[in-house]
C-alpha cells in the first residue's frame, strides 16, 4: 500500500509562507525528484517518522552523521546532561580538548585542530589557512566535489587543463572565484598541467578523497598518492575534505582506508564534520602543527566563532566517538556487510529487469547511478538518467524507503540497519524499479 502525505503537504504550504521554498536547505524541497517532501516528527535507529504517521527506512542518515543511528542513547544522554549546565558559554571548556584527543586517536595526521560549527566553515577556514601559510592565492578543487557554500568554492567546474572557475551561484562575483582552479576528478595530468602553468602560485589542493556530492565516486588507483606527490613537489598543501568520509569509511576515515593516515602520504590538513558532532552542527579542521600554528592567536591567519566548541556539540561528539572507538571491531564489518547487501541486492534486481544501473560503493556510502556506463567523475555521473532516478525515488518513498532526493548524492547506511532493513529496501526496490522504467 502506498503512503499518504496529506499532513506533510499542509505543513509544506505553511512553511512556504515563511521560508524560501519552504525549506532551510534546497535539497529538502525535492525539486530534483518531484513528489511530496515528508515533514519529519521523530526518528529512532534506522527509521524516520513523519507528520502523517509514515515510517521510513532512512537511507541518508541526516546526510551522513547518523552512523550509530538516530537517538542513540549515549548521545542523547550526553546532550541532556550538557544542556543542564547551559547551551553555550562563549568560553573554553575541557570538553573541547577531550573531543580533540579522540579525533587525534582516529586521525594521526591531525596534530592540532580547531572546532567550528559546520563543514562549510571548516573547508573555508582550511583554504584560508593554506593561503596564509604558503603566501599563495590560487587553489585547486575538483568537479563534483562539494566543500560547502562559501563564495570561492561555489564554482561550476569546467573541462580541460587548469580551467578557471566561474561562479555556480548568483550573488558570487567572478572576481571572488578568479583564484579557484576547477579540474576533473581522477585526472592527474590536469593537475600537473595546472601546476606547470602556475608553479609558485597554488596554495593547496582540496578534494573529497571519496566523492559524495556527485554521487559516490572512488579515487582511481594511485590518484591520491599522485596528488600527494605533486603537491609536495610544488610546495603546496594537500587538504582531505573528510566531512563526509571521516569516521564513516573507517574510524580514521578515507586516510585509514587507503593507508594515508600517517607518514609521507598523509594530507597536510583535514576537514571534518557530520559524525564528529554526533548529529549536532559541528565541523573541524586540523593537521600539521606548524601549519595550524599560523592561526590566531599564535599566527597571522584569523578565524573565529562564538559557537565554536559549543558544549552540547562537544558532548554529542565525545559520546559518538567513544562509542565508535569502543565498538569499531564490530561496527565497521557490520556496516560493510549490510551496505553491500543493500547496494548489490538492488543492482541485482535492476539487472534482472534489464535496467542499466551502475552501483558505486565505498564502505557504508553508495550511489545507484541510472546509467550502464562506469562512473569515475562528475562528467560520467551526469550521463545518468535523472528522470528514471526521480521516478525510482518516488517509488521507494511511497513504499517506505527514503533515499537522498538527488541522483548526485550518496546514500548512507548506519549501524542500526540490519537484515530487516535490507529486506524492506530490496522489496521496495523491486516495485519501484519496475515503475521507474515502464
């Protein structure tokens, strides 16, 4: 039986009176997939409950942070206890160093770090720090990698060698992004060419080591190592944006998964978010001590935030990382098994139905691309049949499975997902895939 969204529809109409599009983040409006965006009232474990009484298997996990599941008891208790002492101080607390120590246990490359309030803020600050440390103005990002909505990073990437960014949003002047170089992902030759063209002007290279904001795209063999070698050769910094992958692909993120957590191939800076705050708005950036010491009050690079190190956020992060570290021997193998069962199971159904579907998966993040072609960068991801994905999304939602509402976003599995959720997703997918292509 398909679900009703009548109450959510009323709430959406009301929200549109006060909020642009009725939302506080554009993807929530479902413009890419159509249909009715449900209004959530509560969540527990692997499930979301909406205003119409519908219950959904959650396959996006608040866009990544709910690795342990919604309303994880230890996290809820930590937030409640912290809240009794006040929601904010605007002054230092011991909890900041407590969480920093846990982060460092997971990420040895992070010798020092600073907490902020979002992944956007973390990436923006890391690039500013890299520019200040090197004294260089340009930086390289990659097509399909999203590093937040700060002006210099909102760039519509182009093809070719050393393609300079053009604004990807109204309100961003071209001069704001004139130092942004946007290149295709998984292509080392274009990076070499960019440095050859501006050998002493590029401060850093920033990338998602596993892309999640063009759908899930893994780095090609040797790609991350190649970037490390190029940046070292030219005196530029390498920044891993692990806002999405940090603590998810392993307790030490993509750096641990690919063997770059320490030593000569470790990144100079890392940005974190999502899981590090246990679902609360937290970001962090950190790395080599000599680079981090360029931040005020020790150095000349200014960065500040009244709510940075917020006590509720620190409490949630501490509880989350302690749970992950204590249970990682069981958590990560389960995530691998459950995610493989879901991702590969739906791919098998698609193959049986004769549907061209490419499944990209790294650990507990994955994407079903509605294209038969291999997806290795944003250009190949764009070949997906977005209309078919939209129909599939609507069909899954109507059957009680909530996927990320865009072909170009990763789906996420958490530790609360198990055999029952695998069965529900596969059952829903059989009907939704049939509808999507008929």
